[in-house]
């Protein structure tokens, strides 16, 4: 990406209590500077970290680290991932779980969104997508004179989970246990009595974790990537000190696992896996409890369970997963979800409406041709 050349001017009508100096934006090319700036901002996320951009670089994306400053200090940050579409000379841009900034500061939001829009146009992008963990409503403020109101729209393609479950880790272990559902506490104790043990895992355990993850995907009906993808993601974050895997075992036999990601004072339950063996011994309950104890011991203040239903309804496919997480005392938390800025309305329509229909028609024809 080409670096921006303009200074960003928030509206002059900003109340004195919310006034900000004119913003400047620049690209950052170093891990230490980027992660330090990001960690100091509201709404920071591990998917905005330096490591996530470098990981995605190895899997077909081009990362661009855009920092916004005023008065010599960071005010916002956006890791922008760019993927080129072959033959079209166009691209799509994605700011995973970002940008990071104070979303209560409307002038700041306005300035940052304006620069993201300019970046999308400059890069000949079909659209740029954002999905920060921000509570609704999300109504991008219009430019003075109403030039840009309504230009961002709720996306039909949600890349990450929209909602989540959050657990405050500030209480003591006894207080956390007391706040759990009685059945959850019972299952934690049952797992210990039934011989389940939990240990921190390391890079040498990644193939074991993946084997259990593959079994989970077959049982629960979701698609996963090849081992190489997860080996890269898990090992690179473990080496950077930003991830910690755990494995639950029964008499030395792995039966469940999870991979925590962390950044700043927050941890995320990014990946979970389990086998059918010994499920009656409730290994996942003890696994989560030991992970929670580890997070507290390592200074984390919030546990993000990474995923919840779109609506709190028993008909939602994630209802059972939500009930498991809620049992530990987690709070259902609603976020705005992904929003797109279509830099080209025609290509956005082609990409989001026409192409999916064509692909679905091709899939149907293929299924008919093989007798399915």
C-alpha cells in the first residue's frame, strides 16, 4: 500500500471537552512500536497485533499498519489486510477486529473512517471491512454538510463472530467459582475426581491439538484448514508470548484442548477441540477452569470466550455453546458486527450479490451431475 499523504482534520465544532488536535497518519514498520501503540488504545485486539498481520502475510494477504497520532501520541490504529483479486486489478481490504480507538469520540471516529475510505479508493479496493468489538449502535458520523452519512453499511459477510461472552477475571478464584452455575462447579469437581488432568501445552503438542480439532470439526460439522495453517498460527503466537495451549488428559491420553490468545490484559478462547473419548468425565469444564486460573496468574483481567449467538434464542445454532460459556459466569455481550464501505458500488454489488449466486448455481449443477 502507498502511505497516506494527508493530515486528517476533525470537525471544528467539537465540544471543548472532546476536542482533539489535528491527526496525522503514518505507516509503522516495526513490531515493538506497533504493539506498544496498539496496547495503549481502547478496543485493542490481538487480531490487530503485529503478529497477526505477519501471519496473514504468509497466507496471501498484504498487511499495512496505519497509526493515527495527535500531540505526539497514538489516538487510533488500523491493521489493514489487503488481498488482490486476480485479473481484475482490484482488491479487498479488511481491518480485523479494528480499528482500535475511542468510539465515544465522534470526531476521532469521523477522521479515522475518512482515512480508511480514502485508503480504499486509493488502493482501488472494492470495499473495506471493519468489525471492531464495539457495542451498538454504530452510526458513522457524517462529514460537515452531510457528505458521508450512511456510506458504511452492515455487512452480509461476517468474518468473525459478531457477539461474544465476557468474563471479568478480577474476582478471586473462590468468587469466580461461587458465581458459576451450580452444574458447572459440579462438573469441574467431577472431572478432577474422575482422573482428568490439565497441563499447559507447547509447540510440540500442535499436531495432537490439530488431530483433536479435526475430530471436533467432523463431529460438529464445520470446516477447518490444513494443519500447516494452524501450526503456523499457533506456533508463531506461542513463540511471541501471545498464545498458550492447554491439553486435558485421562491417564495420559489427550481428550480435549484449547488455544488461548492474549494481548494486553485480555485473553481470547480462539480455538477449542475435544474427542468423543471420556466425554462423560467432563474434561472441558476442568480445562476451562485451569485456563482461567492461568489467565489470572498471568495478569489478564478479561476472558473473551470468542463467539455467542446472534440472538439469545434456543433456535440459534450456537445456543448450546453459549450455555456452556454462561455456566462459568460469562456475560452475553453484543457488538456491532462487520460494516463495509463500498468504494465501488458496482463491484461491491457484483462481489456480494452476483458472484455468490453464480457460485451457488455452479455448486448445484455439480451436485446434480454427480447424483447428489
